[in-house]
C-alpha cells in the first residue's frame, strides 16, 4: 500500500500520476485499487510505465476522475480490484469518426481533416444538445518580418490538417486521443491559395501533435498541443498560432455572456446586450440576473422590453497579453466599427467563456502571461455562431522572427569570425544557429457548460488549469523504492547539515526571484534560466555569446528534480516542470539534420554551433515522465530510441571518394562522460519503458566495453561501432575532462550499479574514476602512471569521492574519501585556482541595487552562476545522502 497526497491542495479535476515500487514487490499484471482515508473506493485506471530488470513493476501510472469532495490523502493498494466509475469514458467508432463520451460531454472526432473535433454535445432531454462545433487549429503567416515603422506585409492564414488519429487509452477512467498533422496550406485574406515558392514549397507546415485527455464524469478536456518549427527563418514569419472553436448561440443577446479572466481570480463580466446602466431601469431583479449569468426572464419595464432591439450588442472581445506585465482589453459592436477600450490589467489567468443561459464554452491556456505574446478572442457573440480563439502567438504582436541574432561580428572570413567570437564565449559556424526543428508545447483547456457558470466557478477552473492537480507519494516512500540513485530527505539535525540545507533553499529561492526580476518569460524563453551573471551591469549576460540562456548546461534540470524528490515541495516541482517542458522542446531538434541533438547555451536557444546529445539527454526528462506519466515527455524519450545514431550528424567524416565524405559508422568517437552518460540514460529508459532488447544490449555491451578498457572511464573516449553497438577496447590512454561527470553521468552510473546487472569491470571502472579524480597527484601517478590533467570543478566532483567512500568496504579508505569529499566541497586551501565563486563567498546574502544604474531595483547575488549553483546543489544533495555522518561541524 502507498499513501498519496496532493502536490498542493485537493482538486476537483481528473488527475494522472506515477508511483515507484521496490524491485520485486509488484508483479506484472497486478491490479491496483484506490481508496479514501475512510476506506471508500475511488475508480482508478492503472498501467505500467517501467519495469525492473527482473520484470517486476518499477513505475506504475494511475488516473482518477474528478471528485466532488476530494480527500486530502488516498491509499493505492496493489493486488485489489479497482472500482469502476459510475459514468465511464466510452470510446466508439461510427461513421468514420470517434465518439468519446465522459458522461458529462461527448466529443465527435473525425479520423482526419481540418478539425480536432467536429462536434461537442452535452446530455439533454430527448438526446444530446450540441454546444460547440469545429474545434480547429489556425495560423497566420508572413514572408517577411513585421515592419519596424513604415511598410506593409501580406498575411496568409491556414487551418490545421489532421492526418492520423490514434486512441492511446480508451477508459474506463481516462481516455487519450492523439491527433497528428500539420498546420496546413496557406490561404490569402481573399481565400485564394498562396503562391508556391521556388522549388515548389509553400513554406513552413508546422507539424503538430495534439492530445485530448478525457476523464470519467468530466466536462473539461485537456488539450496538449506540440508543434515543430520547420520553416526557413529568412522568409517564414509566424504571425499567429491558435486553437479555435465555434459556439452555438441560442439565447437572446441579453441572455448571452462573455467572461475574460484578469489577475487574482477576477473576471470581466459582461452581457452581449447589457441591461445595466441604461437610462431606463429594467429592474433590479433583471440587472442582477444578467450580471450573475442567470436568465433575465420577463423584463417588467415596457420602455425597455419594447425596445431591446435598439440597445447595442457587443459582438467581439479581445484580451491581448503583450508582455508578462500587462494585457489590454477591448470590445466592439461588429467588424468595421471602432474598438472600445476596457480597463487594462497586469497578468491575465488566460481563461474565458462565451455562451448563454442554455450553454457555452470555457477556454483557456495554461501559463498564459508567462508564455506571452498571447491572446483570447471572442468573435460573433451577437450572431448565431460565436467563435472563441486561444492564441498561442498573438496576431497583435510582431511576427515570430527566428533569424540568427548576429552576422559573425562583421568579420570577413570564418577564421576572423571565430577569433572575434571567442572573446564573447561563442561557438559559431555559419548556418548552425538554425531554429529548424525546435518545438514548443502548450497546455489548454476546453470545458463545455450547459449554462453560464458563476464567475466563482470560472475562477476555480482557471486556477486548476494553471496549477493542475497531481497526486504524489511522500519523499520517504519514493526513496524507499530505490529509484534515481543517491539522495535522501532533508536532515537539519546538526548545525552543519542545516547550513547546507539553508544554502540549497537560498539557491532555489534566488532563481525563483531572478525569473521574476529579469522576466524570464515568453513563448520561446519561459522555463529556462540564464547562465552567467554580469556584476558590472547588475544583470545576467543575456547578450554575450554562450553566457546567455543556459540550455541545461551543467544540469540545473537535475538539481531541481532532486531537490523536489527530497522535499516534495510544490514550488520546486513547478519550476522543474517548466524547465523540463522548455529544455526538452526548445533546446532540442525534433526533425532535420540535428534531430535528436540539442544546442549548447547561447543568446538564442538554438544559436550555438555545438549540437550535442548532452542537451537532449534523457536523464533530464525521465524524472518528470515517471512522476506524471506525461505522454508528450514520453514522445521526447522515444525520439532517442536509437541515440547513438545522432553522432552521425556531428562526428568527423571519412573520405569515400573524391570530395565525398560520410560519417564512419564503424569508428564514431564517443566521450565516456557526457556522451556515454546521455546514451546510457536513453538506452536504460528505453529498456525500462518498452522492454527494448536492442537498447538493453547496447547498454550492457558498452558498459562491458568500459570495464574492459585498460583505464576504464579515465580513458576519456572510445570508438563505437554502430553495427555491433560495442566499443573498441584497445585504446590505452588517459584523458580526463572536467565536464565528463556534470551532465548526469554520476546519477546514471549510480542507478546502473544499483541494478546489479553483473557487467564485469564496470563498477570497478567507475569507482576508480571516483577515487582518483580528486586524489593527490602522487596517488594518481602511483595508480595509473601519471598525474591527471584537466582537473577542475572540484566542488562538483566532491560527490564522486563521496560515492567511492560509500561503496568502499575498507572503513579506513572510506573515512579518507569522505573527508576528501567534504574538504573539496567546502574551502580547500589546496585548490585556490579551482574554487568557484560559491566557495569563495562566505556570506551568502542578497544585495539590493537601485538608482540610475539599473533599469529597475533588483536584489542580486552576484557570486552565483548557474553552473556553480546546479553543481553545488547536486553535490550537496548527494554528499548528504552518501557521507553525511562524516560532515565536520566546524
């Protein structure tokens, strides 16, 4: 049995979550039941997301429908028969369409075409009543950027096309329908098709994947939209991207309502034909009913009732979130008439409603203001068919411009470019700063109502959309399952341990504050953090080459996830979730020449010429996937099904004939640190999730190869034969890199060794590396014949010594290694040149900077960089888990 609690607070919505199990405890095919604290049974749907090598369940996933009065905790009971929902999700096929019914709503989804759903209905007397039709994707395109001042551009519009529909789950508690397609051919404003370009193409098609999530008894449907940018940045400029639906308007204009969310749970509350504020009073009962969204009923004042048709109707509304700091609201009576401004606001919750007393549609976008520029539109509310649009990219904003950010510093030759760009820490090759193949995922909600809901209900639904429910096991329970390597729950039992915990909290709180102070928000940016601080300007180096966006450099993703695992904190989870959404989509290529690789840190997320597996690393996604069973993250992991083949895009070429070169698949050079760690993470995850024997073979084969190398991990790199999946073990060299163990390698090696896979030599090879990396030069020379060169990031690598200590069977050696770990973690006087700024700064505190030298007052910690913060966090967490009893108090 496992006790589950809410990540934040009980929520009345459908929920999906993951739970780990100790090896051998849960056998394949075991059912699961869910019960409240008083033993009341709750319908649950369960499936397996990972298995241990012995075939037992490692991770299970579960779904429960919305509960009217959710309990604070639940019990998950393996081996018990699950309860069935009173109103199960039912998926049927009829007439070339899917019909998905939750008991509260039915969606009709065609097997292909220009809609995500053709119709949405609710139960009514005598059958079904249609509320919504033609849920679809729309986009706007330009072939040049939006002019800075004068000039004009022509926009073409397109409607998304669904080419494949897949039912991934069909109930009884949860159904998932996946729709794949692209955003379609462009059409000019007059409806004619745009001209073909030279070569026959029509520009970006923007392939997409949309998933629709249905829960038993739920009226709301979660929509997860992911698209890949496949355009030419010189001539493809996306001017709008949205989800649109038509809403049938049956009621009189005075019984039709529009609701648009502001900040802090507030809503614009208006009727299409307002009866408040008139010169002639329709009566208090009528006014109150209209404001509350109830039927107005008969209007007693004949002066009003007899002249309703003369009162203007407001048909169109727009809420435009142009930045993280403000939105503009406006409305108009009809197209061709002037807009009237409504008071503006700061940060909209991104939720709206259009409909009447006989039904309507609520619609919204999670993280609306954080992902600006965004927009909510209502059009035609005074007609028989209103249209609601959630714009993921607002048409009011300048068109999306993905051109490279500079021209090589104006140098004449490539050599001069490299020489000039080296100063600004920039890896640059012409043509490599290309966004072709990057992606973005958005989460939306569509909820059908059979009457206009109270504003308080809309506020609750908006809050649930922006902070979706999640059930979790306690950190102690996850730790007991033996997953994710070396970590433990916080321990403040001594002053020294408490001091480290305080610093871990300081660093996390700093990045939360910095995200807000520096406005690390926006369509392409939200979720990432900056790399290095500029103390002179009191800002991050957002405009300096490789010092700008971090792109997972030195594993901030892992630091955040391990801090969540050990604390269970809601705010840490949300920060890590946003980073995982960003780094897995925007920083990685999903099609094209670099598919499967990521871009290293840069002013633009895709700007660096280093395309590497260490950025697309599965180790950064797998924690979120297993904790949430998120299908989109599963897609990203599946993209790495054959991760070794990504090296063909970047590995040195061999000459096959005159002027013709090709990658040599029999001699790919693979670094045994960041490269192999990423390969191992992908293979292990593939094996755990799918039972993939090829992935298992590659993983175990390369582990054996490392064990067979004369110097194991100290060899630095080895040649990989793609055909066999094996390393050439004849290399007899020593090459140590300070970056080898800072991209998930320690975490992966710890997991692999804990699996007891019986791979000869592998554990020894890893322990040798852990023992010797920070050992005195004399000890290194005595063991391998030379002192190791390139030793750096000593605080980060302190956790290697801690791991070797924890695995040592010799108490004396264990004590020496543990003392070394803590000495290197703290202020080691022998390593003055290798101490980072965090180690040099004894007094961790914020400094307030204001006045004319900064754009706005800030609180800064100029001694913090993301490299140091992430590795401090990981070293602190793992050292405390491995050698806390050796931590000196002084």
